[in-house]
């Protein structure tokens, strides 16, 4: 009997650490006697049967490489709603025991639906947003925090030189995890996140008070999904730009010179830090363990110091919002 195979794909926004996960999945699977098929460009590659066999050489030397060697795309969940029967035929054609789907909220929700319809699916959580329920951290988050923290550190020195309010707008979609962690690491004077309505008057009062105490500069980190008066901000149809609105409000309310930087996709690019390489590797090995154990419909997840199996259904259709206990720690150091 030909050896069983395992499929793997990366879906949704890319992030540092994806290649470390692909490497771990491939090497562990081959050592355990599986063939590995990598589907290109996420779930669209699965539906189009666009795949290549992965082996040790193709996944050698990629642990530190940003992005994903398989490519990725986001798809409309409706476009894959009736895919299961076709998928079953593909799995049989390739002798596939299971498919590993590496993704964030939307992709893992689709993974959960495909499992519910009978396909043997295992998930790995990745997204710089860290908003996947059931796992403490998703692949890519800590690297994005490192990048954002470095940017805040740099903005602090120029803010101090010019006696300015410097704002950094970071990604995170509808959660404020990157802003909270990077702000905590930098010692930001304010952190604005979707989980807490922005109080512009309170922010301006803090900035003016800080200037009055001799600290004639401030650093503020703003999550792109932060809301003013209940409204989030978009530019060109994409979430973002709230910090530009705040820059004008601060200048008008306080007279303080303000500048803002939108960090954007820099947070998604480049080499993963060691933490994400390790997290991705442990998730990749766990995914093969789940397949060997027949534990489909689950994803690898970090809870405390343990890598566990969490039902995909737990991560579907829900966002993990910021743990406000962490935010409250950062808040001690505001102003
Ligand atoms: O989900 C990851 C993420 O980077 C979000 O933080 C951000 O809002 C979004 O993707 C950007 O999407 P795109 O890459 O399609 O512009």
C-alpha cells in the first residue's frame, strides 16, 4: 500500500514564522513515513488542485525566511461552502490522511466547517493579530510586537528631540494585542485599542499634563481598529487612519506638535524572531501528532507552557480580544 500523505496550506494574511511551520510539518511527516503535498496560495490552491510535493530539500534552510514558500490568499468563505465532496475525492486521489490548514480567524473558521462536513482537517493558528481563541499566542504575533516596539523606541528619540507627540498606528484588525504588547514593551504614554473607546479629551489632558511636568514629548501607540465615538476609520476601504484623525484632534485641542506613522505591512514581513520560529516548529510537530492520533477537527494551541489540542470549533466565528489585565499593567505607566 502506497504510504499515506498529508496536505498543508497557508491561508489568509502572511506572517513571519509560516515557513518554520511548513518546515516542521514536512520534516516530521516524512520522518514518520508520510508524503507531503503543499497547496499553493491557500485554500484557492486546494480548490484548484494546485500543489507540489514537499521534501526535505525544499524545506531546508527556510526556518528563518519570512513569508510562505507556498504563497497565500484570503478567500470568501462562501466560495468553499460546497467543497467537501470534491475535497473528499482529492483526498482519496492523493491518498491524503489529513490536511493541515495554517491560518487565522477566517481560515480556521473555514477549516472548522470543512471538518464538520467530514474532511480530516488539523489547524495551526497564525496571525500577527493574536486574536485566535483557544491559544495564548499565534505564529507571527511576537515578531510583529518586536517590530512595533522597535519602531516605538525610534519614535521616542525623535519625539524627545522635537518636543512632539509621536503616534504609531499598528495592525491588529479588530483587536489591540499588538498595540498593548508593544506599548507595554516601549513604555508608551498611552495605548489606544478597539477594546476601550478612545477618550480624546482624557488623552489630550494627559498629554498637556505630561508636557507641564517637564516631559515635553509623548509616545502614543494606536491600534488600527481603535474607535473614536464608536466609529473605526478606513482609508481606501481598508481599516486604518484613525491615528491621522487623532493627530489633527490633538494639534487642535492642545496646540502640541504631533506626527503619526502607520507601520502597516512592515509588521507582517521579514524574518521571524526566535520565539516564533520555536512556536511554529512546536505547532508543526503537534499537528503531525494530532494526525497520527486521529485527532482531526483540532488545532495545535499554546496554553501556558503546554502545546495542546483545541477543537477548531472553539476558534471559529469568534475573536480573542485583549486581556485587560495585561492592559491595566501597561496603564500604570501611562502619562
Ligand atoms: O490579519 C492580519 C492583518 O495584517 C491585519 O492586522 C490587517 O488589518 C490586515 O491583515 C491587512 O490585510 P491585507 O494584507 O489584505 O491588507
